[in-house]
């Protein structure tokens, strides 16, 4: 089974920090409000501090673990993936069930030259099987292989 | 006028009556739910703005919406700010459903919904056309119709008609807690504006019929709780009865040579044809009381569904087990397995742990404010009993190319999932499950719901791997047979 491109760890780290930063205005507002209220026993900057600590711990641990548990393999007739830290998920997508394929890349991923392969099936719940952190050429190669398989086995 | 434009048609003029009706309802709700006069004035202001802004927009919408139907295609041009020209070729149309709700039936209009294979929603909706026009569209788009009424059952195709006595029996089994909640909400709104007096009325009823007012507080509280529960049960039963009766009134299904035809409803009349290949899996439902009298309901999980049906469409709303199996297996062949395999006994342990944690945490949190919350701990033994029952009610069987899964204690489900319809295979194991060597096996069918989907929770890891491989092999082997 194959592992992801290690560069994806950096991508996830950046995204994790950005995601936690969304909460920053809220915690800052709460802190300012607490600072100006009279009978407050809380330390100034408590919420922002907590947020920053959580963000740091999360960002240091989660991307590494997620990378550690991600495995995928394109086999003859299916795409096989194992992933998950808390909830370990093992998925098989039969290639003849593939409806369409995307290779997606956002700005951060583009900077590290990694891409996501998104495999759509007609199912609803696990419709989009996303393999993140592939080197761009690898993602394109996977997409073309799956596409050729689908084209060949059309009825 | 130009040549092609002559073919274009507009929606029924009564579209406006509908808009006006909706606007009035919205206005009345806004007016009555705001208790302060200041808010009422502002809601009036909003209503005026609404009318000034939305009026011209709805007019423009109406004028921009044009369509024409030929035997080859349906063409729709619409949109005020974003103009859309949509062509739906007739050979891609899977289903043309005609729906008539209460208002539409008063006004003599109908909604035509055109579904294609591509998406989960209706792709073309003509919300207001006359009934004659609706039928013309359907005939043009080549979807066969039920040519006779259920009463003169002359066809040789397998069919099922829900007769009035059976509809009444089936309604008896229905509860609707959701509707009850809605009713309570509405009554509270009415009380706010002083139209009803629930508290007074409840007090009067309780005093007159149930018990006498005494000084003993525990006695009063107990009686009050009992009375509230009784009232809840009775009311949700009545509402469930009415809802079921209205929805499945005169239900008729016929398995034609190419499509399944259905027609049902008292206030909103639904009618449509469904191709067999759209049916993905079956869900046979029941509850302990219905099971006792051998009553079941079978639903089809379909692709390209209406959102209101949540992906599940009734095939037979209420029938004996033998009838269900007979008709269901004609839609997609299946034979009922003789034996089911239970999941691992360790599921009881995991569920008990989960419920214990959840209840203890809630009780501990509540205790800080309200010491009586300690009594919540009495829920613990009950939850353990439920965990045990859940174990007893959860089993599976892989038989004849179909995966059968039984779940739930009260609203019992039996899934019948044909392996060749599967889209993806998945084994999940959470942290706790891995400690107990358990896992959850999920399968995905096209158009399955996010919440309601077939899964086997807490199988032994080895068993799951074996079943997983077996399912997958049969699935892939199926292709070689074709």
C-alpha cells in the first residue's frame, strides 16, 4: 500500500492553523468584553490563550497522526483506502462504480505541489472518496488510469 | 410573432393566487407572533417592503418563465437575474410525476415534476399548469399512464390496492410525535396572542376528570406527569392516524411491464411511474405491535427521488408479511433467509458503556443546578436493558445475492440490499470498537440517505472481514455473469 506525499503534513498544518484562526475574533471579543466588565474573576486573555494552546497542541499532533494512518492503493478493479485516527475507516470503491473524477488543488496545496483526487460514485454517503496529498503528477496519473478503466468497461 | 415563440407557453395564471396566498399566510404569521405593538409595526413595515420588492419580482418571474414540450424534448426558459435555458431530451426523462395539493385541487391546477437519471432532485418543475396541460405534457413525454382506476381492476399485472378498512387499521398503528410537537408550538403561539388559554383549560380538564386538588405536592406532581404523558400519547396517536389516513388514502400500486405505477393521497394527490432499475434496495418496516398482528410496510429506496420522501418511497404501506414478500420480490427478486446471524455480544458492553457515560455526564452537569437530577440515574438500568434489546434485535444474513440487515427495537427495520446495487464498501472501527475487536460494516447504495442507510454495527472484526470479502467477491463476480 502507498503512503501520501510527506509534504501534505505541511499543508494540513497550515490549514489547521487557519481553521483555528476563524475562532480568534470570537475569543478576542469575549476577552475584551470580560476585561471591561466589572465583577470579572477571569484572567485577561483567558479565552484567546486557551484557543492558542489548543490550536498549537492540535496542529502539532493531528496532521502527523493523520499522515501516519493514511494508506491507499489502486488495485486492478478497485480503489482501496485506509485512514482515520479516532475512527479507522477502510473503503473499497469498485472502479466500475466511478461516476466522475476530479483532481483538485488549492493555493496552499499548489505551493507544495500536491493535489487531491476526488472520486465520485452514485452513492450518497461515501459519494466522494478523497485521496489528499498526492504529488500532482501522481494524481493526474491515477485519474487517467481510473478514467481509462471506466471507459474500457462501459457497457 | 416569430415562429418558435408561438410554441412557448406560460404557466397557469393562477400562479398569482398562490403567491398572494403565501404572502397572506406569511403576513398573518408575522403579525400574530409578535406580541409587542412596536414589533407589529415593524413587521407591517417588512410586509410592505416585501410586497413592494417581491411583487414586481414575482411578476417578472412569471413573465420570464416560458416552456414548450414536444415529443422530443422539454424546453424551459426562466430566471429574472440569472437567465436559464434548459433542454431536457425526452429519452432521458425517467419519471413524470403529477402532484396536486389542496390549493391546487381547489384551483384546478397541477404541478408537473420531471425527473431524469442524472440528479437526486426533480430537474424540471412546472409548478402551475392546468390538469389537462399536465396530462398533455406527460403523454408527450412518452411515459405510460395508469389507464384505468383502481376500482375497475382489470389489469393482469401484479398490483396492490390499499382498501379503506385496511387503511383504517393501518392508521390505528401510527404515532406522530413530530406533529404533536408542531401542535404544541402552534397552541403556544395562539396563547401568546390570547386566542387560547391552555393552562386554564388543562387545569379544568384535569380537575374535572382525573383527580382532585389536594395539598400533597408529590401526589400532584406525579398525577400531572402521568396526565401529560397520557395526553401526549393520545394526541400523537390521533395526529398519526390522521396523517397516515391522508397520505395513503386510496393507495394503488401496479407493476407494469416497464415501470411501477403508483397513485395515492387524499389532499395531495400523487401519481407517477418509476422504472424498475431505479429501485436500489428495500426497507421493510414494522414495530412490535404491528409485528404481533403480522403487519408490515415495505419501502423502496430509489435514485432520483423527491426530497419529501427522504429517498424512500412506499411500495406497499401496510400488508401481511406474505403479501409484502410476494410483491417486493417481483420488483427485485429476493428470497427471505431462514436464519440470521447476530452481531457480537460485546456490543452490549460497548453500548452500556456509552449510555452510562452519557447519562452520568448529563446528571452530573444538571446536579450543579438542580439536586433532583440525581433521580436521572434510574435511567441507567433502563439503558442497559435497551442495550441488551438492541443486541437481540440486530442481526444480518447474506443470502441469494442480497444482504439482509435487521435493526432497531421499536421502529424495526429490515434492509434488503442487492449486492449488485452496491456502490462502495466500508469498514469503520472507532477507538472503543478497536479495543473490543469490533467494527461496523457499511454499504452504500446509489441515492441512500445520510442518516438512514444499511449498516451492521459491532460485528466481530474477523466476521466482518469475511463478510466484506464475500460481498465484494460476489459483487465483482456478478460482472462476469453479465
